[in-house]
C-alpha cells in the first residue's frame, strides 16, 4: 500500500468527519475488501465475517466525527474491527485463543527469519492455521503495511508484545510452509 492510497483514505476520513454525506460510502468502498479479509481470519464463515463487518461499519459511522487525526484513521478502523472480530471469535468459541503472550526479551531484538517469494495460495492456507493473534499481526504488517506501532494501537497490545508475536508468527508460518514443501525454502 502506497502513500498515495493512505493519503486518499485519510482525505476520505476527513471528509467523513466534516459530515460530507457521500464520503462514508466511499470509505466503505475503499476499505471493505481489506477489512473483510482481516475479519475473516478470526471467524469461521464468510457470513459471520460479513455480520462483523456490518458491526464495524455501524460503529465507525457513529464514531467517525470523534476521530482526532485523519492520519490515525487506519489504526482507528482496525481497532474497531479488532474489537468486533475478537468479540465474535470469543462468542463463537468456548475457549478463547487470545491469551496474553509473555514477551521473551531475547526475541524482541533477534534476527527475523528470511522470507522468499512463495505460492500465495499456500501462504494464505497456512496463515489460516496460525493462532488468531499471530494471523492478525502478519495480516496487518504485510497486507496492510502497518508499522509495529500502528499494530500496537490497532490491537491494544504493547509494542513489545507486537514484536514478540511477529517474531513467533513468522517463525511458525515459515515452519509450516517448510513442512508443507518438504524442507527449508
């Protein structure tokens, strides 16, 4: 995602804050597919994801005028989506998987695994098999191009926890991909 696209989102968010009627529809059009993908990583069915997405848009519509800075739009909307998706995930599961992870101080500064170009379908399949917390940081970082700080803001986690989750998520995904292909990539 480029600066131009981010700038467009911020401009539309500003127009929404100012009460421009058609701006919210534009915002939905620009963000819906990415938010759906994000939410779908938490819930088991497309129908549930669409219901959560409706809740996200309803909450965003109610609160858009309280958005302090348009450049905070992306973490703000993903925070709403995170809260709604986690709530649905917990509602759908008898045993929530969003337990707090302890930060391993040795991993926060450790070298991250190298990544090669891999088959997108396999990556998406294996991504769906990761824990919800690990899926979330990978989606926000790689697909939404959020910084660790923005991910922390969107998820309500500390920066250290985001770094720890990212380290273990990459490590787990890489191991799964290597197993699927019969060895290191």
